[in-house]
C-alpha cells in the first residue's frame, strides 16, 4: 500500500511539473558547465564567431564588392547572431541523442528533454549576445524600440519551438542514418546562402522572392533583422516564421514519437 | 490484488531485426539500393526473449542468471521501461531505479557533486529531493576528498562507488542491478551487500543480474535461469544454481 501511494504521489501533476523543470535545468546546467569548464573564454567564443564572420563579410562586401547597404556591419550582425543559433542547433542535433547513448539505454526519462535543453542552451547564448548587437546599434545611432518588449520574447518563442522541432527531427534521423551529419552540414551551408544574411531581402529579384517563404529559416532571420536593423516587424514574415515553426515542431514531434521506442535498441 | 506484486511479466517476447539496412547510413542505402531492399525483405528477426512470464512480489529479491546472451539484460531493460516488448505485457508498480553501468549517465567533465545532482534527477527525483540526500550519498561513497574534483580524475572503482551510492539513496521501490559490483574493491562490495540486505529488510524489490553464483545465492529469495531467450526455471536459489551449473558443465 505504502509503495502504491508513494508511486501515486510521484505521479501527481504538480510534482511532475517541478520534476520536468528540474530535469531541463539540470541538463542545461550540465551543457553549460561542460562547455565552459575548460575554456574561461566561453562566452567570448560564442560572440566571437559571428563577430569575426561579420567583419569578414563587411570587408568583403562593402569594401571589395561595394554593396550599397547602409550600416552594413549592423545588418550582418542582425542576421548572423540568430543564424548562429540555427546552425549550432542543426549541428548539435546530430549528437543530442547519440552522445547520451549510455543514458538512453539504461534510464527511462523523457528523451526529448535532451533536445529541449540543448536548444535552450543555444537560446541563452543568443540572449547573452544581444548586448553586443545593442552596442553596435548604438554605434550606428539606433536604439532598441519599445516594441522589443513583446517582439523579442515572441521571436525567441518562435525560434525555440522551431529549433526544438529541427533538433528532434535531425537527432532522431541521425540515429537511423549515421551519416546524416554530412548532409546536414551541406544543407545548412546551402540555406545560409539562400537566406538574406549577407545580402538584403529586397535585393532578391521578383522572380525569386518565393524562396524567402520556401526557405524554412529565412522568414525568421528576416524578422530578427527587421527588429535589430529596421526597427519594425513585418506581420507577413512573423506569420511565415510562426508557420515554419509549427511545421518543424510537428515534423520533429511525429518522427520522434514514432521512433522513440527504438532509441534504446539502436543507439 | 496488485498490492503484493511489484513486477509482472506476461508472455513477454522481444525480437530485434538484425542487419537493419539503414544503420550503414544514407550513402550506403542509396548506393546499394536493390540489395538493401532485398535484405530488408529477407531480414530475419532475432528473438532475444521468447514468451517469458513471471511475477516478482514486493520486497522480493530475484536474481537472473544464465549465459551471455541468454536474455537477462533484455529482461532488465524491459523492466526498466527502456525497451518495449514486441509481444506480451510488462507491468511495474513503484519507482524504478536502475543501477547504472560504469560511467553511464555520468559526465566526466563534471565533479562528483554535480554528477550526483544530474544522476539523481535523471533517475526521477527533483533537485530538492536530491539535495536532501547529497550528504548521505557522499558519506556512503567515502569520496569526501574527491567529491569536488572532476569525474575524469576518478578511478573506475570510484565511479562505481559513486554510482551505487546515488542509486541506493534514491529510495527506489524497485532496484535493478546489472552486475556492476564486480569493479569495486572487496570492502566496498561488502558494504554494497550490506546495503542490499538493508533494502531487503525495508521491503525494496530487487532484480539482480550476475554471473557470480556466490553473491546470487547470498542475496536472492528466488533465482530465474535464462537460456537462449527463454525462462528455463525460476525458484529456490540452491536448486536453480545447481541446475545452472549442471547446464554449464554439460555445454
């Protein structure tokens, strides 16, 4: 009787919520500590990568190619920081399940929490890099608008859901096709150039604008650029980004739900 | 009626499909498409476990013995809820705590203390519940001087000690032990067995997988003998261990 009642107690909803919160927090803390334990430059590294890219691109495109985009470095940063989150998730997703093989084989827990904590980890890095973006905005004489108060959480929410979907999809598929990693890196590279990051959305000739909507990540990046660079969001792109986010969540969720029971057999 | 049953297996079978074509990767799949499809059709199921039924009563300690590949670990994974049976039904009542293999679930970059929290939560406790037990866990593991050092500096025996200490302090209703104790030194093993005796007295259900017939006969109420994925016999330890040894000699 005692055992049954304690079991029932562990199953109550409020405890379950606390438990899931704790599971995410503990996994997050693990990712964080592992990432920073041996590199005291931890935070600097995550900011440095997009910064260096921004410098290279601005040298190349505004000095050599003479692309006419005002405040081009700021524009680059507005796209590169959120893109870094996208590409880190796509690459990281290959290992979300694979690198926890021993755990998956032995312990029963919600495996998708591994993906969620990985994505939240990237989200925290992204948020921590916002001061750098704001610094550049101030340098170019721009200031964050009041609309940030609702727009930043909204876009963060859209991106967390989208990245979780992407992570579940890639993470699950990678267990079954171990060379998916190569394909993913190719696709991420391809999508980078199909997304208006080094060029602007209005440079795209009319016949190709559909690419902005067909590219699963383009609308989201354009939204961030609208916020950091132009100052106002375009409802059409927010809606497109939200729709892609729903598509990824559904795809990732379905693939995961279909295959989660085979994880322990196959990792 | 379920009150005195902790684990119930009814007609449980588990079969794997060997030679799954996708394991080799996309490139392999595409380059060898015709032969891959053929092998997909012809692939044979491998029966890791066939029609296994038994009950474990609450507070009972049942050991699983048998040769390598007999199905002991598969049974344990099914009870842990990590695998799903192909056929049949596995029912468990209570919180299950698997005693992790050497290093599983631990992160070698993190300190012993951080790993206690990580593992405790992964095994089903909230952070608060783990923190309440941390002092006892460290005490039992005897790793005071090393608890704030990263796990990669630990010896394998120390990792096992930490793992066992975490598992036994989580107050599981059902404890699953998959022959990990062999790594610790004699003194720690003795301590582990004392702890297992303590669990028995407290009414914790235990499933113990081991090749060491000495410790099996010492700790178990009943022993289940597996061979080629079938449950051959289950019953009183002395009798089953004799049967196992006879089989080993005959083979």
